[in-house]
């Protein structure tokens, strides 16, 4: 037995309780030691929890000396105090004699701006930023997922909607997060999206591995994307995700790859898409559709999906399609950052090489650096038609199509469509957690006011995921999901880079900029 397999055996024995003989039997079921080492055994390694982080909470809290953006009005309110009991906001009152609050922990925010916790409506929080599976991948995957959770909440995002995850990983780490074993946001998830397949040919996301061996699926925690081929298989996959606890349905419509000479990709039939919508409806769940091109936008509107994910890159959405979209009460998560990153690949590469160890594990730094260098090299040479067909994402195509994304965002907003905010963090090689403010910057650069962008990132996003009665604004009775920044984000959106405090459900996730005594 080689050294790698020997180490895998030790991990397996420790976590599963199987002895060496049973391990070898299981390895035989998979096929061979090499096959076993490629299955993602990181789920069996130590989780790499941040032992330095501890949740801080008090039964009753008074926050004072702050300016308030409540997510409703276009101004900062002053002269207020906020009373928090347990996980909720008890009251918002005019400031006065604090001595009356003898049972409360009194916390001075030192003039910071207090806002509702930010909401990211399109993430992939279990993606490890490692696409080649090796022993380092297996050792480090859980540590990277913990880092994803951590950097998400530490940068002010207190709720996410995850629209594509490895089910076992998502459920495991969400539970740890909910129990405050690790820092992280509230997670609403679709678990595995219901992606298409035609024989061996996979639809979007085409590069996501697809496993059928039950032992491998157990080890990995499930498939990142389910791949039903028939209507009955679609039904089975939907019901299985719902049985595991999916809170949304997610599927994809993409006719071809991102390229000037694209590869065709398989999709479900209209019957299949309608079945996904109906099963979701039967279980009280809404459905999201991935659609990065105009034909996908039309398909999503025609079928009546609740949210469309991404924004068309290949042209401007016709007025009539937007009017139909609005009439059906749909919302869209443009994920501008996912496409805009093509314009700053060199800066992102520098970020990874200089500061990557702050948010990526060593193997992720190695793999992401190589991936970004390959993209930059791709843009320096002229690809042949056949070469363009083979690449997963044509870097030059992304750069030249990006203006369409901005124009479509502007048009949708101008016509009054419901535009939400999601980053696709985790869904692209450069979508690192902690970068939510970059999406806000894109909106502001597109001409959307700071107030409107902040409203979208809080109150509007909360309504899209049907949580407007719990989060999204600072009001009595809602969860105490709050962030404090040292500047005025209504004047300068970059103020959100300076996080002084993050609270989720009355618990301090990050208190670097305040004194908790």
C-alpha cells in the first residue's frame, strides 16, 4: 500500500471505525486505491475549526452612540439606542439616561454607522477553490469550507442563499454554524442543483464531477450537481433534495459554453423544467434558474421561475421580455462580479499571491494561481476556433461581453424590475468569500445610488427569499442581524470595507472595532 493510501486508510479508520481489512474491502468496491484517492476524502479529515474564535453574547444589550441606516429611509438617523434581547431587536428608542438599563450590557459604537446585516442571494459556500483532487485537497477541503463561512460573515454578510452545494458538506457545516461552533451566516440552500445530462455529456455546470458509485457518494457527501436524464429521474432527484432539507429548488438552462465558438450543452425538456417548478410548489418551495444568455432569460420568463440567476451576456434584453418578467413578479440576481472579474484577473492573481493565505488554504492558493495564470495566458494568444470550443470559459469573450451585463442591469433597474443582489461567490475561480462589497461597487458604478444598492443588499434581498419579516431592516421584533462600519455608506459605498462589528441573531461574530468590556 503506497504512502498516500496508507494515510487515507488511517483517516478512514479514525472517522468510520473500519479496520484495515474492512478498509481494503471498501477500496475494492470503489475499484482501486487510486480511485479512492480521487473521491474527495477531505470529508473525513479534521475540520480545521478556528479555535481562536469564540461567540460572544449577552442576554440583554443596549447599543448606543451610532448613526442608523435602517434599510428603509435614505438617511442616517441619530440620537437613538437599540435594545436587544436574546436573538431579536426589542426596541428602538430615543437616547437618554443609560443608567436605567441596569440589566443590560451597554455597548458604545463610537459613532459608527449601524446597518442591517447584508444578504447575498447567490453563493456556493461549500466550494473549496480546488478543482484537481489530490491528497492535499482531501486534507484541506474542510478547512477551506470553514474559511468560506468565516469570511462571509466577518465581512458583514449575515444571510446567504446557497444555490449549489455538496449536500453532506452544506448540512454538516451549516449545523456547526447554527450551533456557533464556527462563525458563519444564516444559510438558505437548494442543496444540489438539478442539472441536465445526455448520456455522458453533462450540461452546465459541465465541469462539476458527477459520481454514481454509492461508496464514493457517501465519502464525498453527495454530488455538487444532480444529473437526471429522464423526467422520472428529475422527480426522484427533486424529492431526494427536498427530503434532505432543500429550501429552494435550483436548475440550469444554458444552451452552450461561454465562447465565440461554443460547445452545445444539454438541457432538460420543458416538461422537465415544469416538473421541477411543480414539485417545488407542492412542497411550498420557490425555484431558481441559472441562465447566462438571452435564450435562457426568455425560457425562464416563459416557464415562470421565481428567480433568474446571472444576467444575459450575449445581448440586450428586449423591453417586451422585461415587461413579461415584471408581470410575473419575478426577480433576478445579476451576479455582475462573476463576469466583471475577467477585467481584473491580474489584480486578483496578485491578491491571491500576496494575501491568499488569509482566506485560502495552501492547495487552493496553488490551484487558483495556476488557473488565473492560464486565463491570463489565454488572453495573450489568439485561440483557434477549435481551441475556443474546448475551453470552459473564453476569457476574451467574457471581457467583450461584460458591457452587456452592465447595460442589462441598468435597463432592468430603470424599468422597475425586481433586481436582487448575489455574487456567485464560490461559483467562479475568483469568487472568494469576503468580496460582497465588490458587487455593491458594480451596482454603484452602473449608476444605481448608494441608497438603492444598500436597499437591494438588505430589504429587497430579504423579500426575495421570503424573510422580510425576520431580516433585511432594523425594526422591532426582527432578528438582531446588524453590522457597524466606521464611515457613511450612503455617501461612500467603500465605507463597507471598514467593518467594526458584525452581529447575527444577537451574537457578536466580529467585534474588532468595538469594546465589549
